[in-house]
């Protein structure tokens, strides 16, 4: 049985998804043994490939769909969604990093 997980997120970074957040996405995605795609409108990118992610041209406010298939799909989508929810811990974005015991 193949597991699928999906979540919609919004880019909150003033500069959009540039090299630094894309590298965090790739490093996070590579921890999971499943296929992970990030979709923006009619484009789709492999979350484990930096160049693919950069071609999404995801600007501030862009809505993206995180989708994973495989045994660790749910965990992968949760981990990637946390990056977006924390604004990649970017202090310039005006968001406060998450605090608590789940870090």
C-alpha cells in the first residue's frame, strides 16, 4: 500500500523561496524515503532537487501544495510544513520562531 499525504502552505518570506530556504527544503526532504513534490499552480518540483525548487519562482504569498508518496509521506509533509509555518526561522520576515518542546 502506498501512502499519500498532502498539505497546502503559503510562502511568507519577503524574498520568496530563494537559495537558503530551498536548501533547507532539500535537506529536510532528503531525510525521508519517499517521493516529495511541491506544486505551484501548473508547475511541480522535486523537493529533493534545488534547481527544480528554484524553477517554481515562488514569491511571497505564493500558495504551494506539498505532496508526498511513500512509507514516510505523512512525516515528510509535516516536517516541510513546519519550515513554512516558521517562515524558515527568518527574523527579517517578522515572524517569531516557534518555541516549545517540539523543536
